[in-house]
């Protein structure tokens, strides 16, 4: 069974599978995005986002939108500081990742197989936009389900998005010596084939 049109989209977007007709849809219950703040060079704070959407436009642009207010580290006081002081969600409520699809990445991916793909993504955060090139794992779980995940943690350099003042403010409030400006991000996005597009 060929998956050329499906896999070239998932590989390049890391967000959505299929052509501009959106042949596959995001399974939110089986998808997750995690981040880690490292303070004092050794202590990590792990959090995740509870609300995010993925879509692909008629022009072939794939987009992932993360609602930053939905972050959760398990401590409400800390979450409030991250929302208000670091991300400044009142002014910058979302983070976005966009990718333009290209042609002919794969000819075939069998059930149970995982392939690694290189992607270039346009990341928009805190009013800044930067391009990142990373490697993703693409796995065909069964003939109706595909999963895209990080091959290794993506290191988001917050200094490139104008977030260093927020880092310093968190350092002052928490009373720690330092917080790393590199924030590891991992994700797992699972997509199911829409019934009307089954072959």
C-alpha cells in the first residue's frame, strides 16, 4: 500500500498528514507536547501544554498552534508566573509552527516501520519568528494511524525569541542562580485516517 501523498505531508509538517484536503486528522487524546526548564544547572521542571491544534490550508501550508495559557507544570503558582512573566500570554497568547510542504519524500512506509526525516519549520513565539531544522520520527502504527514524534529533544533557544528578560525575572522570583536559556521540547502527534478518505 503506497503512502506517498500522506507521508510527504507528515514528514515535512510534523503536524498534519495528507494533502490540502486533510486526509488525516489529529488525535488529541493520543498527542502531547512537553517542555523542560532547567534551573541551577541540574534541576529540571517538566510541563506540558493541554490545548493545541493542527491543520493544513488549501495552499499546502501546515500549522501547529499551541495555546500558551494551557501550560501545566503541576504547580499553579509557577504556572501563573510562566504565563504572566515569561510567555506574557495576555499579549502573546499562542506559539505557532508553520511548514511548507514539498514533493516526493517517500514512496512507501509499511505498517510497523519508523523513518527519520529532516524538517525546516518556521517557529513564531513572543512576537519573533525563527527557522529551525530538526529530525522527526514518522511511524506507521497501522494502516489507519500514523505517529510523528521528536527523534531527540528540540532545544529552543529562548534568547532568539526575546524571552531573556522573562528568564531573569523568573530567576529573581525563584531565588535561583540560573535558568537555562535552552528549553528542551518533545512531542508526539498521532493522526487517524478520516473515514471518507480510506482507499
